[in-house]
C-alpha cells in the first residue's frame, strides 16, 4: 500500500494505532476532525526521539505552532517550520537580513520574529508571506506578548519598548537601568511588573505603568542569561556563573542557590507545577524538583551550546543548539 486510503472512524481503533507508526505525518494530513488530529499528533510525538536538521547555522529560538509543527529562528537569517513527526522542513521563510533572535506565536496563523537587522516582522505560517514589518534603531534580543495587540521588546542597546504590533506605534519606552548601557537578554511580565536581565550580574524589577525601578536583585557573579516565573513572587535566574538562583521579588531576597552545572545557564523552562528544566552551554539539560529544588536528572544529546528549549507535552521537550539541530527529547 503506497498511499494512505483508509477511513478513520474511532480514535481507539487498532487500525489507527498501526497506521500511526507506519505513516506518521501523512496520517495527520488525512485527519479532518480537529480534536482527533490533536490527539493523534500527541500520540505520534510520543513514539520516538528525533534530531531535526535543516538550518545551516545556530538555532536561536523555537516556538510551538500546534501539536505537530514547530518554528525555529536561526543565525542563518531564516525561519523554518518543521513537521515534528517526520522531521521534514515544511517551509523556509526568508526576509530577515541578519540573525533571527526571537520568535513568539501571535495567533493560530501568524508568528512574530525579532532580528539583529533591527526589525520585527509578522509572518503567515502557511504561506511564509510577511504581513507587517516594524523598523527600529536597535537590534532585537527578546519578545514577549502582553495581549492580542501589544508586545514587549528588549533590545541590544538596553531599552524596553511596548509596541502596537498592528500599527508599529511605540506606546512606551523604558531604559534598562539608571547606570547606562545594558543589553536586554530576557524579560518576563508578572502582573503589572516587568523583570529584566541583561549583560551584567543584576536583575531589575520595573513597574510597567510608572516606568520606575522597584528593586535590583544582586547576587550572581556573571551575566544573567535567563529568567523563569515559578509561582507568585518567586522567580528563577540562570547565569554565566553556572548557578541558578531562586528569588522572592517582593522582598528582593535570594532564597536559594542551585549548583550542578559546569557551564553558563542559557535557558530555563517550566514543565509543570512540580518541575522545571535548566539548559547549559555545555550541552546538558537538567530537570529539577520545583518544591525541594533538587536535581532529578541530567540529559545530554546536543554537541553544541543549547540556546532554547520549549515544552511539547508532559513527556517531551524540543531544544535548539549551536550544532544547527533541533532535538526532540524525552524527559
């Protein structure tokens, strides 16, 4: 049988299970019912781990589009959309003239990218066409969606901007700190506050409405690369000093310092209420208990610095690396 021609009627049918393994992404395209398609994709992703190759340079950022597609941004100036099941590249999006640093999902049909070419672009993920382009005076380092209309932008030159994604109008601009230049590497929005880290050892908590600095968190001994909200008023930070710190941002106190990595911490990811992941530049991924703050497991696989990680489902993550690949990893 060369083509998939059977009719799917019951999600628990033996025929479905057999064809899941044999046909993978071909099967997904045959399913019209959205609920069944979503369930089928989850089953397929659980079948095996994968190494997805397609970029010609470092994979800097990832965003999940749905249960069987993922978008990646790279230093090769492109955005690619991959089938998570087959590993095939479905679409290559060209348009940026420099490294693609960050990606966020805007809605079911569009993603937004930020680049070293000082632009932010909105793309149609089915056609690859560019919908809007916002030109800035600064290279873009990170993006955070605040609502359906506005995004937060962190720049290499140390400013934070709130932009209207449809009009390109800058609603607010916040300077990174009171002492001058600081490239923004990561930012997270927690209620009316913004927590920011950049190319030094400090973390700054801003009031978004008044644009005033509420607290400065000091304790790391190297650049802080990543931040993660754990629960109310508690965040984690990962640093060049090879440690992860747990902070109470309401008081500005460091509650605990986590050690175990032997290289800078590049990114953090919340898996669920009880677990989170840390990723280091020496290609290791560690899982941690969020309550005891103890390391549960260490995973290897990449052969280059891991720059990004996203959650696929309860048991799978996807990571992007300087080795030009995306890996689907069971945790």
